[in-house]
C-alpha cells in the first residue's frame, strides 16, 4: 500500500529572493522526489512569508494598492512555477513518469473567527507614525509598531475551515499526479452564497497543511523545517531533542512554553491535531534533508496518539 503524505515546506526550502529561490528549489526537489521514488503519494504545501512580503512591498507605493489576497495568489503562482519545474526536472533526470502541477488554492475561513477582532501578523512595508495614522484613516488598515523598526500593517490569522479546490486536488492525487497546493496557507476567503470573497489575512501554513492532510485522508503529515528534531529547553544548556512525543506530552510542553509561538508552536499544534484526527495518523517534524530518513523512522520527531 502506498502511503499518502502531505509535506509542508518551510522558509528554508525556498529562500527569500527570486534568484535564491530558483537555486534552492533544485535542492528542495531532491528529498521530495526521493519520497516519490520510495513509492509514496505526495501533496506539497509551502510557506510564503518572504515572497508575499516582497510582492506586497513592490505594489505598496501604488494607489490603489494591490489587495493582500491578490498578493497571496501571485505568491502561489510564483513559488509554484519554480517548485513544479524543479520537481519536474528531478523526476525526468531519474526517468520517473509522474507529472507535477500547482493548484491556486483558496482556504475558507469563518468570518466569525475571533482572530478577525485581533490582527497580529505584520505584513509588508515599514511606515512612520504619521504615515501609519494616514493609512488607518484612509484605508482602514490596522497598523502596529513592530519591534522598534517602525509601523507595519497587521492582518488577522484565522484558522482554516475548508479548502475550496479540495475535489480537484483529490482527483489529481488519485491519478498519481504530484500536487503543490495551499501555498502560504492558502488564499483566505469567506463564503458568501456562491461567491468566495478574499480577505486580508494570513492562514498559518502548518495549520492549512494539516487541514489538507485531514481532507485527503492522508497517512502522514510531514512538516519539513530547518531543524532535524523538536527540542524541549530549545537553545538552553539542558536542551533535549525528542524522537517521539505523545499528545499528553505535547500538551504539557506547550503549557511549559517550550515551543516558540509563530515558529515551532504551530507545527507542534498542527502535528497534534493530525495525530488526533484518526487512528494510525502520524505526524513527523524534521528537516528537509532528513525527510526520507524520517519516514523510515531513523530520525525526526514523531507525534502520535497512542
Ligand atoms: P518554517 O519556515 O519552516 O515554518 P520557522 O522558522 O517558522 O520555520 O520554525 C522553525 C524554527 O523554530 C526552527 O528553525 C527553530 O529555530 C525554532 N524553534 C523554536 N522552538 C523550537 C523547539 N522547541 N525545538 C526546535 N526548534 C524550535
Ligand atoms: Mg514558520
């Protein structure tokens, strides 16, 4: 039996500039195609922080500004273009016949999500206090001071509820195609009758990947990042790298503050949610380079519901 795997790629898989990304995706394609060659069905998700930031910034002097959901859509296309070509080339180099494509993916959020009352995610350019006040007045943006570096627009980070293109992704996967989807956590939309309305927000890519894994009835959620394992007391003298974490241990470690919010915390939370979603569901957090070893149980941190 083939395992169905949703792989979430982090910032280190893509880099920051177009040139860097074009180079890095070649490296990223190798562990991905390793997994495919080992017989797994793969669905690939990825972050878009630096890319959507760059796109947003490039348009920020325009009036009217490019709306943020449109920036997200552009980032999916731009990243997907590089990533799908790198994977295509790696497949061809190994005489493999699978095909790969990117699906521009919208993720439905709940307009009553509490996150909309408290925008937290800084995006795009830095502004002075005066400019920030002006943008709040004229555009209705929420502006916040960002760590002494100036003012930035902040947007909410709602939870993913559903994936608008899920049937299409399913059909492609069932036909042995490799799919790149929910890029940057998906373009956040709310449903209004038959209309999907884009909202300025950022859905965490770890949560969106988890949602996709549940929807596709995947066997594995693999979150690939810059570290080989999850640690407690991370960066401290008594740092301890973990091979396996039970749900109860996850809860205890979260309570004790071992996982940094915005980086390791959402990964552990997404992993827990997936492990809890069905019997036999496994979540793995490891580095891009160790993906293949990780799935063989040789490294990484596995989160299981026992
Ligand atoms: P990504 O772009 O893959 O989402 P992030 O930078 O958001 O990556 O999160 C991964 C980073 O989280 C690691 O590189 C590490 O520096 C940091 N981190 C924070 N807490 C921990 C922890 N407890 N164990 C391991 N890494 C941690
Ligand atoms: Mg991250």
